[in-house]
């Protein structure tokens, strides 16, 4: 299975609508070269910058997901207000997992 196949997200899950009932702020964190930006661009497209948002429908409720790609050090203000962190590491490089303390 290729990386492209692993990162396929069904388009029916993604919507660019502004109407939402709740919001979650999500950080993508990890060591350099583990695929943070690849994952971010797969979700939001090649022209996406450091953060973007989308609205998904979960059990009949519109939920806005604001996602931050964190190249380098994560700003403290952003990390303190986040609801969720996606911790990415390279399975072939154990040091990238150990660095997620």
C-alpha cells in the first residue's frame, strides 16, 4: 500500500461550509520529515498554508475542525488552546517517536 492510498480521505466527509455548532482545534505535531505537511496538504490541498479549517458532519451535527500544521516549534498560544494533537512519527525512525514527550 502506498502513502497516497493510506492518506485517501473520502470527499463526502469534507465540506467548506461556514455553518457549524461546535469547533475543535487540532495540532499536527512531530519531528521534521515525518509527514506532517504531507498529511495537512492531503486534507486541505497543495495551496494550504500553516492552518486551515473544514466542517464535517458528525451524527447530524456540523463540527468545524481548525487544523494547524506545526513545522518546527509549536507556538505556545496555539498549543494551549488546542483540543487535540495528532502525534506523527516515522515508524522506521524510533527516535521520532521517542521525541514526542
